[in-house]
């Protein structure tokens, strides 16, 4: 897969939105590797999972993401409700009919009068652009929900990348431990035969057996660490059917580099496209609209409408009625103050989020460069030790080196290979931290998912 690089903020949002929409609407894809030949790293009954498939399945099947996306429908419905005419502004109709009206006449009894009828139609009218304020709040909250979901998706992808590569790292560490354990086991058998033939002292056999037992302990530790890494990766993907069968596929690779001159551009992109910052901007917009709504609600809602009345004498009355609450006991000033303080709080939170993002991004970039700079020397040193170890093997087999020297060189090779794997893993963790600090969008496409 060719790495896809995002260079403009609109392209970032469009591509991520298209990807998320595609995985939400598409039917579930078959599990990768089911119909293909098993990976050499996978045992029978296990299903190899490459990084690209892990990212896709996380985006489409992670339980937290699936549940969180339902908030988008709720926010969209809230926008539709805000755009409708408020129910509180529906007109009210009052009908008062009194057909049994009697007048008491002394000596004559009760005399029925004409039916009394009162009708009124009252229409509440609000001022201060309340509806527009409510729509602005709902749209800001909808935008915030979109950014929150996008941030959750990107963080889930970054976490999957980190856990998949960690499982790959533990797999490679286990492979090194197994190879060396097999070497030590064969070496014990060789030394035993030579000891029985009188070619080596018994102490050489004891030394070989102790080294073999020590290597078995290292192997057990590596197996447990690999099992823990597999469990974390499987939980992240969130697919119950494959919670015990998925294993990482692919090699452990150093992520692609980031040029020094890209840091300024990266900071600009992070400030513009970081989902957390944009969600905070949406919160600021919502609280600002809430201030305007609170100020508008200080203006009373008046009700105006025609009225009709027909009294018991048959006289008809036509006119207009006007009613309004009197803001005496509560003027609404305290609510306006509360909304202003909330808006001020959101502004401070936004500014501090920008400051924290820049500081975290600078630290992550520095850590990334420092970590990656150590890769080349360690790999060169490992290759040199590997060549010397192969040379020592040939000398030992030719009888020109003793067992102690062979084991010493082999121990150095173990340490060098583990140091190389540790450093590659550290660069992956540093890169994942850089992705998270930047919001993921500027760099996510640079993750290589190829074999």
C-alpha cells in the first residue's frame, strides 16, 4: 500500500470523513487471511492480521466508536428541532361558552338569559432572535459532536497502530528468544557428546546447561509478554469472534521520517485541524450563542390576538388582547452572567488547549528525532556483532575457540538484537505519540501498512 500524505486541512477532513462513511455503510468485509495461506508467523488455528486490516476493522467494529457515532444522529435531530417553530410559540385558543345563564326575578322566578360566549386567539411573539440563537447553539453542538467522533476515530486508529506494532515487537522478541533457546539446546547436546568422548571437561557441560536453563526462563518471559500484547491488540479491535485467534502479521518497521523544516508546517496544521481544538472552537461558538440567547430571554414574550365576547343581554364585543409577563422578580441578569462566565471559561480552555498542543507537539517532535537518530548506529552495531558471532561459530566448530567464548559472543548477540528491537519499538511509540500530539490528521497517512 502506497502511503497517503495529507498536505491540506480540507483534504484531511474530506478523506477521513469519506473513509469513516465508507466503513460505516459498507457490509462487513471478510476477516483478512481466512481464505488465504496462513502467515509463517501464525500457528494453526490463528488468523494473521496485518496493520492495514487492523486499522480498517478498528474503524468499523470498535465497540466504543460504534456507540459514539450514535451521538451524531442525536445532534442532527437537535438541529432539526431548533430549526422548527418552537412549541412554546404555538397560538392558544380560549373558548368560554355559558348557555345556562339565569336572572332571578322576584315574584317571577328565574328567567333564562342569552348564552354568554367568549372567544380569544392569542399568538405569542418572541423578540431578540431567539430562534436564530437556538439554531446556532444546535449547529455548534452538532459540529462539536462531529469533531469529537473524528478525534475518537483517529485516537482509536493511533492506539491500534501502537498495539499492533507492540504485538509485532513482542513476536519478534519471542522469535529471537526461541532461536537462541534452540541454539543453546543443540549446543548442550553437542557439549554432552564431546564430554562423553573425553574431548571437553565436565565443567563445560555444566556451563552449557546453566546457559540453556537461563535461556528457557527468558523464553517463558517472552511468551508471556507476547500473550499480553496479543490480548491488548485484540481488545482494541473489538471483534468477539476473533478475540482469541488474531495475531499480528507483517514486519516491524521504523516509521517514515519527518524533516526538520516540516515542524513549523506541522504545528500550523495541528492548530488548524486538531479535532480537539476544533471541538473546543465549537464549544466556544455554542457558549457565545448561549450568551445571546440569555440576553434575548430577558425580553418578555408577549401574546397578542383578537377576542370576541357575547354577553347575556346579546351585546357583542370585538377587540384585541395583549398580555406580557412583568420581569420584576427575576430580570434574567443572573442567567446572562452565568452564560458569560461559561463562554469565558470555554475561551480560556481553547487557548490553553492550543498552548498545550504546541508544547506537546514540540516535545514529541524532539523525542521523535532523538529516537530515530539512534536507529542507524544500533543497526550497524548489531550487524557487526552478527558477523562476529558467525565467525565465532566457525572457530568453535573448528576447535579454535572454547565454549565460554562462544557463549559470551552469543550473549552479546542476544543483547544487540534485543537492543535493536527495543529501539525500533521506541521509534514506533515516539511516532504514535507524535501522531496523537498532532491530532493525527497531518501524519496519519504516512503510516506504512505494507508488508
